[in-house]
C-alpha cells in the first residue's frame, strides 16, 4: 500500500490546478533545492526562490518537474510544449513575477512573453490584466489553408503567406493569411520561407503583402528561369544569369539538374555532390560571375 503522504501530495497538486493559483505545490519527493548559480535540471522548473546563507550569496531555488497548472517563478526555464497562461506579482520568487504554466492545447490563452511551441501559430493578441503587464494571446496547432494568423507567428515548414492586412486582432501586428496548398504559379508574400523543392520565378509590387513584394512560386524543371534571390534546390546548377525586369531588381537565372561531363555553369552555383570544377573562365553570361566547367 502506498503511504498516505503520497496520495496527499497528489491531491494537493490537483487542487492547485483547479484553483488556478500561482502558488507552487509539489510532492516533497519530486522537489529539490539548488543554489541560484547552478543550472536547473533539464525538464524542471523553479517553483520558489529565497535568500539563503548556504549558497554563497546566491538565492536558494526549489525545482521540480512540472504538472499542468503549476505555479512557477518568472525566471524559470519553460519546458518544450508548455506555455505561460497567467502572471502576477507576488512573494516567493526573489522579486520575479509568479507565473502559471500549462501543457499547450488548441486555442489556449497565453501571455505573450511565453514560448510558443514549434508548429503552433498565434491566432490573436489583445490587452489583458492577467499577464503581469504583457499582452495576452491565443495559439493553436490546428492549421488549415486560408487561416488567419498574426504576423509575429513562426510558420511551420511548408507554409507560406499569401496576404497581409492591418487589423485589430493581433495587438498591433499585421494579420496574415497562410496556406500549405501550393501549386505552380502561386503568389506569396516575399517574406515567406520558400518551401524545399520550390523556386521563385517572378517578383512584383503588390498592395496585398503589407509593404513587401509578391513572389510567384513554381516547382522547377530543367531550363526554368528563376529570380536570383530564389533558393536553388540541391543537385541543380545555374547555367546563365542576366539582368532583366520581373524579379524585383534581382538577376534572372536559368537552372537545370540535367548534368553531363563538361557542362558550363555559373560560379555562384553550388557544385553537386560527386562533381568537381575542372576549369574556370570569364563570361558575359553569368551576371558578373565567372563560368565553370564541371566533371564527375
């Protein structure tokens, strides 16, 4: 039979979550005391700080693994996947704010000094009295093409921005429309991260991207014209470059992945694995770069 103290510790922890308080409750067996100049063990949080004669002038910290709704100190590390849902002034944290953290779930309200887990986006921001002077926000990992997010969101890989607009729902940031449904010729805002395997084939002025250019994306094919600021997929080389309109002031380049011994490429190409440069020469066909001859 487990001792009564074990079950009591679990009951106290549950009551702390339900109360939504900022006081840290922990089963004694899970907590440890360390000095403030010591690193916090990975995955643990600081639940209290106090002066001590045993830490050489540093604060004495109580640390433990987190549970959903635990109260922590504002200078505590936040484990991956956890977010700050409220903050307030208080005692017991060495002058830092007290904070409550939870495991992230879709549409959870957070304080905007909270980490946002990878793959999650900010869907709204607003003033709040629950975050110790910080803005409040809402995050989600339930993404869909055409959804709106705030411009201070970090987009997951493969997602692009298709439009931007001013609004009242993002705490002063622009709102963005995003998608991961790509097709040849899709127009995206130029501050989008170009997904792997896609290239920029045109750039133009637009009123729909909050002051940035609009770009056209395409899947590459041998001989395609791309803009000089486009990523070049692995294994592809630049065979020519020239100044022209249509790429927002950047060079227009021709790329290919149809390689053969003696192929002429521009020196701003990345040499594919297994190939080497056998000679270099001056040319007018590489936009100011030297030409190279590749062999394998």
